[in-house]
C-alpha cells in the first residue's frame, strides 16, 4: 500500500472528443509507467458523454465498456473544497462524498474538452496542479487558425491558408471554393480548426473533393482551415519545461498512407519513425530553436510536441502545429524523442509531475486581489 506521503496523482483519460480511443491508448502507457512506490494513482475515466468515473480498474472498464461498477465523481471548481468527490444518489437528492485528494492531475486527454483549455480552466479555478499547458497555451495550441496567426506575428513560417466558418460554407459554397482554389494548385488540405489525430482532415485533389472535405471538416468544428498542400516530409520535436524549456532531437515520420491520416496514425503499423530525423545538423538546430520560440509564443508549459512540414520540392520549412497533449504511448513520438535524447519514459513522467508542481507554486505567487 501507499504511504500517506506519496503524491496523489489523478490520471484522467477517455473524454468527449473524437480522440477518446487514442486517449485510452496513451493512458495505458502512462498508468504503466507511474511508479506505485512513489505515487498513489487515482484513475478517472471520462465517458463520451462527459461523466467522470472512478473506482477499481477504471482503465480496463473503460476499454471494455463494462463501467457499471464504477462511481460517478466530480472535482469542484471551489478551491476551498479540494478533492475528488463521489456523487451518491439518495432519496433526498445527490450527496457528495469525499473520495480522494489529488495533488497533481495528469490529463491524458487529446482534443476538445481536454487539450483545449476548458479542463485547464477547471484546474485553475480549483487551484490544483496539473501537467501541461495552461488555459491560454492549450487553447491557442488547439486552435490551428489562431495558432498560425501567432506564429506569423512571431516571424515563424506557416503554410498559406485561410479560415472559413461553417455558416459561410453553407451560404456561399462557390465563393469559398473559388477562394480556396486561388491558394494554389491541388492538392489542398481541409481541416477543422479545433481537432487532432487527423480527424476531419482531407487531402483534396479536385473541386468536388474540396467541397466534400470542407463539409467533413465542418462536422467537427464551426471554423474550417483550408491550406495549400505541401509535398511534405514531417519532422517533429519534443519540448519540455516551464520557464526554460528544452527541445529534443528531431524525429521524422514517414506515413504509410498518402498523408498522416487517422488510419496511418493508429491502424497501420507500416508508418515509420526515424530518430534522429535524417536532416542536416544546422537544420535540426534551427528547428529546435524555432520549436522553443513557438512554445514560448503561445505560453506553453510542461510539454508539447512541435510539428514541422518540410517541402520536398523547395526545401522550405513550415511550422504545422503544436500539440500540448501529444500521443503518449510507448511508441509515440513525444516520449520516443526524449528516450533518444537521454530521458526514459518513467523519468519523463516524473519530470512532468515536477513541472506541474513547480508551475502551481509559481502561479501561487500571483496576487489575485488588489488591496490598497
Ligand atoms: N498543408 C499541408 N500540406 C501537406 N500535408 C498536410 C498539410 N496539412 C496537413 N497535412 C497532413 O495531414 C496530417 C494531419 O494534419 P494536422 O494539421 O497535423 O492535424 P492533426 O492535428 O489532426 O494532426 C499531417 O500530419 C500531414 O500528414
Ligand atoms: Mg498533426
């Protein structure tokens, strides 16, 4: 059993986003790597509907769908009422029973309602430490459109593109299609501004593809990004830290498919990782410095994976996106790059927990009230 001194770690997984299943895969590895001698681990599964569940063997229950024996729990935004509470139904209504204290949350949740600043908002209100970016970093990292504006403002190159709303697409489809075609020749890429794991991303080869792609992206977000397609090599860098972040060596992904689609990411083991990425040293150094600049520009904390596209035809580099809660399985790029840079998976998790506590202490120095 754990001694009382052990840090209580709340691991959150599942969630309401299209990346629920991916989150379960990442969580399996994180749970396996947390040292039970050091930490008391409290598993919290979030259903597709958004119900938080705790109890015994939560991860297995979430995987199998047999969640009947789990108990609904909640974490209150009131910082004076700390801890995870069970919601117990009684004849007089719902009662809150204290279930566990949480020192640090690890949100192993990709995409909407986990990686986008909303959950981070709850943690901030509650005053509890958590792994990863804060509200702003998470929200800007999640929104591909705003993210590109911030990169451009910082002189970091991004692929040309523009944003349309679902409304514009519904009301003036021809205008949207014309404007998209003015970006350059096909292929063009369409994607939801807020999503991940390539859900809703389409490589469009002609006007009818483009229309289909836009409609598909519009299923997942109110705002849709259209970009010029790059004949791309995909290079990624892991960043770790708060005030003084460090960058890993770069890695390259060679997707088995035509682009790095959902299928290629999770269901096709022919996608290959090259660590380190076979690129010149100066290029690697530029990318590492640029990854850190991007990380700082969006006020990231804890961790992020910074993804670049290298145009095979022109040799130009573009910063594609930042993932503030990157894939975290043992074979995912984020931990693999740290492993290759000398930081094994379990130590990486330890470091992320330290960074979460450090950030909480730093935030606690802020005076929220103005007293004269
Ligand atoms: N402008 C582009 N040119 C070429 N390939 C792209 C472009 N945008 C996206 N892709 C391809 O689609 C994949 C998913 O797009 P990305 O923007 O990274 O969204 P996600 O957050 O879903 O990973 C990329 O890894 C890449 O293979
Ligand atoms: Mg991506």
